[in-house]
């Protein structure tokens, strides 16, 4: 049952655009909070430690999340109004400015503002999203504009995309987030079946599955092709060996976390997609 279904909203019922936008923004805030709280996450920031990052910690992420949540509401409202990509970009740039003001200039959530922001706009446009509907709307309404949009030439992710000739976040979004639907959601729900009542374990399962699958530009930026290959192979090995079904899954995941930190690797793209997976899981109806 989705978040909207839990509110008992019928397809014909007008619950008010403001209320819907607030609900969507709260779901986005919660998805980012749960992503942060997930541990062990190889190389990534959590309340336990800062992973491979010297310039940010859990407090930085919490401050950033609080600062950008109002803009998710604006994006949901814009989606409900049928706004095009130029409007969404302006809201996203305002969100980035608020993020940097809250973090002292640190980029904690740029990728999430982009991907999760598009999904918030899609959620605002749909009364009760069916399974797969958010990604399909992003693809159909915004896909071309995403690929034709401006490129931040000096952003680390953009440099990594050019150097290694990978599509990265723009191609993923323009295609309707196939990694989310084909990898993230199945792994999250598999983890819940394996560890009923332990949603943190399910999030770890989804995180590792996404790391194994993605050509993560954050990993390419930090570790090059070798670092990406290492991260994907280690994450795939974790899943292939049973993932969170093993009794020692937590110790194995912590060992991998330390190995990523030792190599200064941080799969930020997978972290963003984990948050997006959690958001879609909360908003869309189950298949």
C-alpha cells in the first residue's frame, strides 16, 4: 500500500494541492533521512561515521535535508501544475543554494535534489501513482529536456561522465530510473522478505545491489575505472554470497565499508538512488 493509499484518497477526490505537496515533501525528507541512517553503507556517511568523507558528517546531512525539504514541496506543486523542465531547474538551483548555505558550501545532496526532485514533480502530477508511474512520467514529460539541458562543466560527476564516457544521472533519469525499478526496488523488497521487521537490513541489501549495478560517477571521480570495478565487484560478491540472508551479513558489510574507506571510495550515486528507491516505495502502489 502506498503513502497516498494509506491516506485513503480516491482517484476522484481533491485533497488539495498544498496538502499533497506537503505529503510528497515529507516523503522525500524521510527517504533522505532513512538513507543517512542506513549502516553499514560502504564508504558513505551515516550516524556511525563519516565514511570516506572528511568534510561532512551526519549533522551536515541533517542540516542539508532540512534546508532542501521545502523545495521538494515546490517541485511537487510545479509538477501538479504541469511545469516544464526550466521551472524545475530554477527550483533545483534554489535548493542547491539553500543546501550550500546550510552546509558551509559542502555538496551533500546535489544528486538527490536532481533525481528525487524529478520524482517529487512526477508525484505531484499523479493522484495515485501505480507501480512504475513516477519513472514513466519523468521519462515521458522531462526525458528529452534532461538530455538537452545545460552541463555543469566543472562538477565532479560531469567531468567523470566525459572522461569515462558514461551516462550517469542524466541518462538514468531520462530513461525513467531503470536502475531504481529493476535493481533498487526488487532488492529492497527481497531484503524485507529475508529479514522481516528489519527495514535497515533491507536498505543495506538495496544499497549493495545498486553499487554492484551502477556506473557510479562518484566512484569514477574518486577511484577511476579501477575504483569503480573494485566497488562493483565487492558489492556483487556480497549479494551473490547471500547478502543480508547470511547470519554474518553485518560483519561482512562493515568489513567492506572499511575497505571502501581505506581506498577513499564513496558510491554517492548509489546513495542517491537508494533514497529515490525508498521514496518510490512509499509513494507508488504495489504491483
